[in-house]
C-alpha cells in the first residue's frame, strides 16, 4: 500500500531541475537575472504577504528567434499535494473572494508561488510583458520518486490571467533546441474575446468596489472634506507609483515628523514633484499641478501626527497602497481607472455646474473621451506602420504629445484628468485648466506653445446648465476648427428642439448636421434627462434642401442598467440584448447610412429614418422626424373584421338573453 511522504524532498527535486539545464544558464535563489527583475522582486510583497524579498527557487531567461526575452520563474516543492491549488473554474487560486491575495496558497503551492513571482515582474518592470511560471513538485511513493511539472503563461495582453501551457514530465522544453516549439505553444494561449471581456469586467468590478470602500472610509473615519478627496487620492497615487530612478513612496516613509521641512505632507509633495519631472511634463504643468495639490498636503491639518504619532496622511496612504495601487501598477488597457475614481468621488460631491486626427474636448472631465480617442488612433497607427516599429513609436509619441487637447475648468476634475492621462502613458501635455469659453485655440504648453491646435475631431459632453443646454461650448469650439473634420456632442436631447437656441441655428451656418441619435437612459436615475448625440461635419454649411440627416432611436442599446451604489459594474451595467452589436450597427449607420437595400439595418429597422431639417436649429430630435406608416395592411383589415364579428355576435347573444326575460 502506498504511503504519503511525511517529509519534504524539495532540495532533491530542485537539484533534479538544475541538472536538466545541461550547462544552459540558470539563476539560483540568491542570483539576480538582471537589476530590473531584481528590483521588481524586491518591490512586490513577499509570498507570505510581508515586505520581505521574493526568492524564486530557479530563474532563467528564454530568448526566442524574433528577439523576445521571456523571464521564467520556477518554484519547487517536495510533498505530495503541494503542486497547485485551483479554484472552481480551474484557475490558479491566488486571490480571495474580496480580490485580496491569498498568501496561504501562494506560500504553500509550487504553481501558485511561481505565478506570484511572475506577477511581481509584470507589475514592477517596464521591459517585460510576459512571464512563464513553472511549478515543480516531487515526492516519494512506493519506492519511487514522482515528479510533477505544471507550466503557466502570464502576460499583460491577457490581463494578467494565467493560461495553462500544460503538464510535463520534466523541464527539457526550456532547452534552446526546444525553444521554438515551446514559444509557439505560448503564442496560442491568447485569451478569447469572450474571456478578455469577462476578466475585464471582473477587474472593473473589483476597482469599483475598492474605490467605493475607500471613499466611504475617507468620509466616515478620516472625515475628509468632499472638495479635498480627489486631490488627496490623486496625489497619493502619483507619490506611490514611482518612476525610473524614483523610488515609490513607502508607508514607512511617513514617520509623523512635525518639522515644517520634513513632515509627511512635504515628503509626499517631494515624491510627486519627482514623479512629474520624470514624466517629462512641461514645467508649466508641473507647477500648476503642485500648486493645486499643495492645498491638501501642505496647507491642511492632514500632515500633523495624532497622539499615537501617525498622521492622517500616513493612515490614508497605507489604505491606498494596499487597496488601490495594485490595480494601477498593472496595465489597464482601455479601462478608465480615474474615470471610475471620479464617478465614485462624485457621488459625494454636488456638481457646481450640473492617428490622423487632432482631438479636443472642451469639457474634459476625467479625460475618458480623450483616452478612448488615443487608443483608436494608436490602433490605426499600429496597422499603418506595422512594418516599421521605429515609425510606429514616433507616431505614438506624436499622438500622445501633439494630437490630443482637453480643457477643464474645475481644479479637482482637472487634477483627475491629468492623472488619468498620465496613467495611460500619454504625458497629458495638452490638458489645460481654464474656462473653455476664453480658450483661444492654441497649444499652451510644450514645444508647440502659442501655435494653433489643428483640431479636426471634436468630442464633448458639456454641462447642461450652461447656455443653450451646453451648446454655447459647441459653437465656440466649432468656430475654431479651421481644418474641418467631424464633431460628436452628447447633450440633453431637447437642446435640439429649441432649447439650444440661438447656438444651434448659428452652428448650421457653418456646419452640417449629419446624425441625431436618441440615447438610452445612460445616467440611470443619476440625472433625469433624455440625452442625444448630435454628429456634425465641420466647416460645411448645412444645405436644408439636399442634406439628409440620419435619425436613430437608440433607446434600446442592449444594456440593462441599475443604480445600486454598493454594486459593481456587472450588476449596474449588463449586456442583456446584443449591446456590442447594437453599438456597432449605430456607428455604421452614422457613417454610411442604411445602405443599399437597407443592408446596414438589422436591430434598428423600425428605429431609423432619414429626413431633412430646417435652418432654424429647433428640429433635430428623432421624435420630430419619426415616420409612422398609416397605410392599412391586410392584417389590419382582418383584425377589424374579427373585431366587428365579435361585437356582432355579442349583440345577438344579448338580444336572445333579453327575449328570454320578457
């Protein structure tokens, strides 16, 4: 009868692994592959969850034929049952239900530990986008040594989701002669679009939940004024990120010293200045940001230590460092992190106001529109310059530094927009804090300062309390778009039925209304307004006799919305009726119309019409052009006959009933 090994043979299994490299270079626990990986392993929490160093048992580097460098982390165990712990979905079980790391599993199981080390590299280095995590376990049974090898692949493109490469008898697949076949296996492990969407949604839910919990603590426990929370959180995130040559702020750095030159607020501001300077931001922007943040970190009471010697800044930063920063150190792709941060914080604040394109946003908010535009332009550039990495890199830099411009008046919202764009690695060189209505259309920072910004795409969701329901901003911006182009405005729908006058009429003198889209209840109870998107062709006067406008009723956009404050994205926004396909169809309708034989119409056959408008600026809404066909059909005739016969029979029966009573 087989007996379970009661002692660990980890050292024996580790030696077995090392012998298989057959002279090929590997690194032991105490050897560093290179300084960048070593620093990453130091920065990340240890596999027990503390601040100690991470020591993978064996490390190596794979060098593929096309120049890829893929770090490999190997963790070895030596008892039966210690290879891997998975959850009910078969995924590496390294997190608890609340998304906190499950350090018990990470420390106990070989694969779980190796994945932990892999995530440390992905989270804390810039050079590496993919890592191989290998768990090796061995034990003695029935006089034999059993070896188990389980291999997983983690990459930023896969949203850090470990993908199973396979189970092996040994680790000879790491040898140079087997490299090509092994890398081919890795490249086949991309997440499907469905998996990407599922994990993205899960990540968004976690972000929402953690941000809401943080905001509640800032309100209930720390009693931070609502007008200070955005600056406070944004500044602490910057201080905690670090940059090349800049060590991130550590919780222990905030020592509660009362010295005016070395208190917790001064230490935080010092880290923020270093962070911003290493992002190559214009000096004007750095000064502006620091002036805004100094109100919270230097001119408040938050830096003063309590009787226990700990300042509120220390307590709050420890919270952010544990619960928020782990999300930001990951590459979030197109997840608008600070847009979510702003939405959470905004629940506590009363709104005082209610590749080839150069895009501007006249009411930037958290910069969500600009981030989306940036991603689309980069995707276009990726296709255009697929054969020239150098040209692609140059174009991406130009997009980020020269082709995006946003204007935001409110200091706390501006601060959030800057943070969002920095996290998306654009430099935010052209996010300007000022009143859009006094903006003169020029770059105000960087190398192009005082030169006209050549906008040919305009995106806006204006404050609806402004003149013309916000159309005052639209008229101003369109008048400065001398290069033509396109504009899309998300605005209160009745602004197009007269409430946007005189601005709507003025706009038609120089611009063509191309489409009017009646939106779903996108605010879901947060604002009791019906919105629409109006799309314009810029610098071409509207021709009332020849320009057909595309009117779309997008009331059913496929999403079911709820407004539960304590719920995450998966509850409050659910795709219940082909939302992605519906949005794609609307985009096609706006660009191309219904097409020959209505080929572009599927979901919106009964919700689309094309019609002319006047130049009065008061007949832009879908309802004003909805066509109802009153021509009777054969079915209508049959229904009328049925109803008549039913009525006639009823009358006869009533007559008979009456005769019986006489």
